[in-house]
């Protein structure tokens, strides 16, 4: 299983979050949206050149910025 950041995942790909690489503020912000270590995540869509990344966590969809998505490391299934 490969570990890549959320911005590199393909739409429809699923994985488990293994690392949040950022300061305390960024990590708290991601966790408040449900993006936490060990959570199963599916990438719904993303723009080719930057732009927001939309992910599904259970039955909830969340859009995060490209820079934030680069800080979320995922082990893809």
C-alpha cells in the first residue's frame, strides 16, 4: 500500500489517514472537520491545478484547500 498526500489521490480512491503534517492550528482545523488519524476517506473530486479538494468521510462531504490537502498523508487501499 502506497502512502500519498490527499492532493495526489485520484477521484474515487479510498484510503486511511496516517498523518497530519502541520502546526497545531492546522491539525485542529482539520480535526474539527472530521479529518483525523485512522479515518477512512474517499476523494470525491479535485482540480488539476490546485483548487479545492472534496472528500467524503462516512456520509459527510468536506471541501478543503489544496494546501491543506497536501498536509494530509493517506495510505491508499
